């Protein structure tokens, strides 16, 4: 019995010791009261709120200014788009009442009239060129308008009538002559030279010594200004008859003969100053 009582007593003492240690540690980890700085305690809540209100007002004013600038930018962009630049406006060549007088010296140098005059074409010839081109374009516009109104545009009949309209380039060539026509093509920005891009092996052009990059000037004494000019020239006369063909190779003239017919070449077009 005494032994049992001692064991119980020892157990109670152990439990008391453990509880005492735990209670002391809990008291050790208690947080100390947080002290509020004197500067914060002395600052009234109303001052902070007033500062926030002031910042909010400044932000609102800035947003309004940005919005006004955006609206102004949109207005300027719309005004810019509504006004066409002077370079985009169509220029009209001034033709004086008296054809003997030259055009004004301060006329636009980029007009077709001035380019034709600067190429050495007489003023009365320039007038005829502009009149003929204008009549042809007007006829094309009237045909298209009629076809659109009568609902037969883009039909075989429409394209047939387009082909019936006189070709201004061909009629101008017949009226002006080859030399003036060549200057007209160059001054108006049109291609006026045919260049050999490839010579097929065993072809008439290969036998005649024609090479790639040769510029064809004439075929059978006919000046060549386009690929259609050359194609039409090869089918004239008698097939197989020898004809002269004039070319320029490395800025030097060269003449050879070929049998009339297909040359056996592929071609491209270019714009070069008349010689």
C-alpha cells in the first residue's frame, strides 16, 4: 500500500511540474501592447480624408483634359481626311485660245502637256494628242454608262463594242509618225521598247545571233514599240522570207536577218528614252 501511494504521489508531482512549465511559457509568448506613434495619434482623420479628396479631384481633372485632347485629335483627323492634298487633285492642262501661244511658264511641270512639250513635240500636235485621247476616254465612259443602265455590261456584246472603239495609240501613231509617237509614249510614261528575255534553243532568233537582253528596235523596217507590234509584224508578208531586224545590245546597234515568222523568244517591255 505504501508503495502504491508513493507512486501516485510521484505521478501527481510530475503532472504539476509539467503544468507549471507550460503556464510559464504561455505567459512568455504573450504580445506586448502595440504603441501607436505620436505622429499618427496627433493626425486628425479629417486631414487624411481631405487629402484623398484633393487627389481624387486632380485625377478627375486630368482625365477630363485627356478626353478633350482625344476629341480634338479626332476632329483634326476627320478634317485632314475630308481635304484632298493638292497632289491628288486632277490637273487640267491650260490650252490658250490662240494655239500659236505657248502655255504659261508657271504651269504644272508634271502635266502630260508639259511633258510632251519638253520632249520636243510641237504645241499644236500636243493639242491634237490630248483631244484624241480625251475623245476616246469619253467614248469608253459613255459606253460603260449605257451598258450599266441597260444591264448588259460585262457581256460579249459589251466587250465587242469596246473592241470597236478606235485604238487611240494606233490612230495617234498613224497621224503623228513613228518618231513623234515614240516621244509621246515615253513622255506619257508608257513602255516603248521590247526586250528579249529568253531565246529558245534552235529558234530563228538563236540562229540569227539574238541574245537575251537585246532591245528590238525594228522588224522588217517597221518600228517596234510593243509586243503586239512585233507579233503582228511577224505574220505579215510571206512566211520564211528574210527580213532585217534591228536591235541594241549594250548600247550599241546591231542588225541581223531572220526568216519571217515566229522568232522563238520570250519578251518583256520597258520604257527607254527615244534615240
